[in-house]
């Protein structure tokens, strides 16, 4: 399989999604970030930076790239669209029922991804060595994505698109845990340090919001009157305080 860029470069470029989320939320949704929240974001980024340094020292992510510039540009474009889509999901799920947002996301995702696979991946499907194990991996992967994107709207409601994206930075660490158990990888001592930094950054970012869930959205009004009364929304917390433990 042709590889257009290195994993290390792709990880660096994925930080761009956080920049897009913060910028779009600030400009269009009137979200205002407190200084400690910004510090929390940079702490998380510092943690993922340590992960990449450890990967560089151990050579874990050093794979040759066929066309790194082309790959970096594609990754940058993908990260930009991903940032925009997450902000849009946060906006929609705060104003509409969650089943409606998830259902439309699944419907259009099926059409778009199916069309993309039909155009670009036909040869890969023909050349694949299909077996029960391979089909099982695909089914398992799809089930995990189903769970992930069913829970994501709750994160958007209770937190924000920014919190969602910086939380994804922990993915490298958990992937490494699986790699240690399944593939017997060896990791650098910086990994646990980096994970602690990421978790501290998330804690600082979330606690400063002073909500511990059901985060108020500026675009929904002071009492969230323009939002939907659904699970995880601040409007439900304000209108039905008895449901809050």
C-alpha cells in the first residue's frame, strides 16, 4: 500500500483539528475560552508531543513516505474538515434530538463513504484475502465506530467539540496499551509521563467550565431557551434540576 506521509507527520497535523474547532467555536458560536482552559489545551498538546518524541527515540513511527508533501496536505485538509464537522455536530445536537442528528450522520456517512470506497477502493476489495478472521475484524471495527459515534453527541452536549477533540489525544496511549498486550511492543518511559500530562490538561479544561457535565452553550441563550430539552443538555439541568444527582 502506498504511504503518502509518515505517521509522525500525520499526528502533528491532527493538532490542526483542535485549532479549527477552537477558532470556529470562537468566531461563529461565540464561545469564549478562559486562560486556564487554554493552558489545559496546551498541556494536552505538550503530552502528545512527548508521545511523539518517545516514538522518534524508539523508532516506533518511522515509516518511509512516498510523497510526504502530498500526504501532509491531504492530512491537513482532512483535519480541517474533521474540525468543522465536530463543531457542526455540537451545534446541531444542542438544538435537535440526538436520534435525529445521529441518524442523519449515519445516513449521509453511508452514502459518502460508500461512494468514496466504490471509486478509490475497488481494487483493494478485489485483491483482499477474505477470511473469517478478516471479516470478524471489520465487523468489530464497525461495532466500535457505532458505539463511538453514538456516544459522541453526549460528549458534545455535556462538554464541547474542543473537549471532544483534545480527549482524542489519549487515543495514542490506549493504542500503545493494546500494542503492548497484543503485539508485545516496547515503549519509552516518556509514555506514562505524556499520558499524565494529557489527563491533567483535560481535567483543567473541564473543571474550569464549572459545570461537570451539561455544559451551557452561548448560542442557545442565557437559560438555554433556544436549545433542545434532551439528555445531557444544560437546558434540561436548568428546567428540571431534580434530574441532576
